């Protein structure tokens, strides 16, 4: 058996959220291209999805200075957005949250998404009857699921219209779609961001996109 190589360098790959702020390990800072003590980082929040967004660097006065998590060793990063965490994030998730895998997304403003809590999905049968349960004007993100709730497709937009289009056009899938789940969001921009986050999260966990995301409908 080939020996497992042991490294003297600790490369943490997960973030944390505590009442003191958002902790970002050195390896993630390096990938994001952020520098402690120099860069100011945007922080955003899609509350319905419990999604915290990090972007930057920027000169925006509302952004947060990225400091060292360990000042003595000059390592790791910390964003001390105390008011946001105590007044907004703590209201929807239990803190502290450790070992949060950062989700890198391709977006002009936001670079990393953190999902410290579970998304509270609405679930319906994948049928005309199930689709009729969706509020008519609702926009948001949705996922098509097979019988074991494995995700087959992630999408965004006017939910009822999109699901009806999928039902009408069909998909060449080896696994039949049994359910869909959706999350209603207030703004089109939120929908577009969350679709990117959910697809990137799926890729992070599985190494590929959902099978039906390569098929347009």
C-alpha cells in the first residue's frame, strides 16, 4: 500500500460564522485573491435562503475590512460584521456554525456564498396539479427531483411557468421526475444569484452539474 503523504502545512477548506464574525481560512483567501489588512469585502444576504454572500475587494464604504484571524501568526481572515450577524443572521440560524464549505460562484459582484442553515423548500408533486399549488406570480429557484429526491435540474424564474414548460416539453431522462421543490424570492437578481449558488453547491458535492441542466427547455 502506498503511504499517505502527511503535510506540515494545515490547509483548512471550510469557513465559520460566530458572533464575532466570519472566519475564512488562508487557503480560501488565496483562492479568492483577498489580502488581510488591505482589502474591503462586500457582504450581502438573501434572508429567505439563509445565504450569505461575500464579494470584493471594493472601495465601497459599506464594505468590511478583512483582518487577520490570528494576528500573531498573520494567518487566516476575519470579517467582523457584528451588527449583521447579531441582528440578521443569528435570527435565522443557530450560531456558531463551523465547517461551512465556501461556494465559489461566477458573478460580477459576489465571489463566495456561505449556506450556514438549511433551505426551507416548498415541495410539490411534479404534475399539473402540483404546479397549480405554486402562487401564480411567484418567482424564485426550483429543483426537479427523482423518487429518491436526487436533484435532476436546478432552475430559476417564474416558477409555475417554468414547471409547466418542463411538463409540456418533457426531458429525455433515465430517471423519471417525481417532485419539484421551490423557494419564492422577492427579486429577479436574488433568483439569478441563488441558481448559481445551488448549481455550484451541487458541483462541489458531486463533481458535476445536475444531469438535466445541460438540456434547455
